[in-house]
């Protein structure tokens, strides 16, 4: 009912960065400020503050087209913050960035949150969700399947996680199916599912379950390439609630990105 007030209260940065490559970083931010109703002096001051925040003051007078991927992501984030929004929406903010740039963006987001900005973000990186989110939700095909803090969700899996890797190209489907059925029937196995190139089982005691799982694979005629035992991660939470790993769902993100782009009036080229 109050679209103008809503736009003033929120900032949005989509996965597909929309920047003017011919504009200088400082000029780009100042223009964003003017479009949001800031005076020239206010836009100049705010742009300087944000350039310092995202670590781009030294390149502020370079054209955006010369920026690296990580720098482009950070200047886009700064643009979404020019009008001091209280709520920030980010669509996969670190997709395509190298590890160093990802950590830099994480640190900037943590600083913003410490300053009182509420952040909603979508991500396919479970380590990112684990580090940044106080509360997260897993959505599978448009349906909310799990919600809670990272610690709560990992605790809900319970027990240990046994990962068994095998060569899928050298493993007949009927042998894989037989191994899966056998593992699911073992004592202490709470859940078992096939993952990319292997099998993941949630068990009460990883040390006790490992030998019996290995025997089940041998009886099915499969050769184990690697076996590991870990504590539950958010990847395991995702697998438990959806039946597949996050990377198996990457294609779904393209459809969601198109939906966001259409809603925001962004046209892909």
C-alpha cells in the first residue's frame, strides 16, 4: 500500500550485477544516491563512507569496467546501501567469486548486520549460510521443508554421517540399488541416500557402522573408493530434507533468478 516507503526502506542486490562499466565507481554510487533523493552533498558523503566500508576507496576513480569480479560485487552491494536501508535483500551474493573475495564480502555483511541492518539472502553455499545466518530456511520446489538456526538444524540430523564414495561409471545400477537397500536395513542406520558418486548414511555410531556398511557394499559387488565419518553439516541437513545434495539443485536457481529479474524489471542479454 506504500510502495515508495517500501523502496526507501529496502536495498536489493541481485545475483546478476547491473553496473555501468563506463562509469567511475564513485560516480556510480553518487548517481544511485541522487536517484534515491539524496542531495549532491549527501550523496558525495555517503558514497565516500561506503567506498571505505567495502574497501574500494583506492579504486573509486577507476571505471567500473576495469574492476574484478569481487570488486564489482562489492560496488553493487554499496549501491544497494546508498539510501541507508534498514533491510537488505541479497540473491546469492558470492556466486562466482574466488575464496578471498567471498570472505571479504562475508566480512562486509557481518559489519552491516552489526550496525543494525537486517539481511535476507539466498545462497547455495552451505558454509556461507552456516557462517552468516542466525536463522535459515530450506526451500525445496517452493515448499518450506526446514527452518531454524544452523546449530538447531544440524542437531536435528543426530548421530554421525558416513560418506561412502565409489566409481559410479564402474558400478551397475542394480548393484548400487542392492547396496542402498542393504545399508538402510542395517542396525543403527537412521537414513541412507545416494549422493553424487556415492552414498551418505546417518548413523547412531559411525565407528560401529562403518564395517557393516563396507560389508554391504562388498556383498553387492561394489568397490569402495573412500569412506569417511563426520559430524552433521548443513549439507547433510539439506540432503535429509530434500533427498539430494545442494549441487544437484543448481539448475533450479536459474529459474528463480529469472523470476527475480522479471519482478525487478531486469532484462537479461
